[in-house]
């Protein structure tokens, strides 16, 4: 066995060199793993509770959280009675949609035009903005969610719309662009207050 030690060392060095060269050549692989492999889109009509809604989004937070999240809630804020209407989390498979929501054929735009930006929250930040909004008894949420190869949410774009008071016209309440590395929330200053 010892006679072939020199040959083995040369073989191991050759294999390591090939692996190093291959890994240098495929350095962009981690980015490819984060890219979306499939996506889903839709518009839902959701009933709200107590004419209130909260929009929360943040990029990846390290321990003790260990995940990134984007969600549209309703009900009394910051209490156990708050209900998540639509949520995406990087540590959960798929996305959650509450039974208060049903598919809608109403067409609404996936845009943040005319809304106020709350700023960008990047991966590693613990601080993030929540928009607290006054809304009617029903809102429309349009979404586009991208999933990674393991089926977990990787990206999401959410737009929340509601009917104007005493009108059939729709007005936009909020908008979120979200991913593990970066999230940004937009909101209507006429309907919402932003709080960090």
C-alpha cells in the first residue's frame, strides 16, 4: 500500500485541481439555485375584519427568526385575533391563502404607481415596515409568487386594491415586492400609516 502513496497523492491533487477548476467555472450556481423554477399568479377577493388590514414584508432575518416573509393580515393589529389572508415564507412550502379569500375575475394592475415607498429592507435587517390600513369589508389581492426548486416561495409581488367609498371605482391600498434578499413595501398615505 505504501508503495503507491506517491501515485495516490498525485491522483488526489489532480482530482482536487479538477474540482477547483469546475467550481470556479460554475461560481454562478448559487444564484441559479435561488432563481424561480415555477410561478403562480391570481387575484382573490378577501373579506376583512374590523375594517383593518396590515401589510408586512421583510427580507431574510437571521436567528432567532431564520426566514423571510410577506403577508397581508386583517383584524385587530398585533393580537392573536389577527388573520393572515395571504402569506409567503421562505421556510414554508407553497403559500397560504385564508378561507376568507376566493378567486376573483376582477382585473387589477400589479403596480405601485401613486403609492408611497417605505424604503428597502435587505437581508440581515431586523427592522421592517408594517403598513396599517383602514379598508372596506372586502379587498382584492393580486399576486405573483415564484418558487425555488424545493417548492418554497422565493419571490412575491402583491397588490392590494379596494373599492372607493360610495363609488364603484377601485383604489390601490398597498404593494409589495419581496424576496429572501430584498423587500420593499409601498402604501397609500390616504388609507395607511407606515410604522417601523
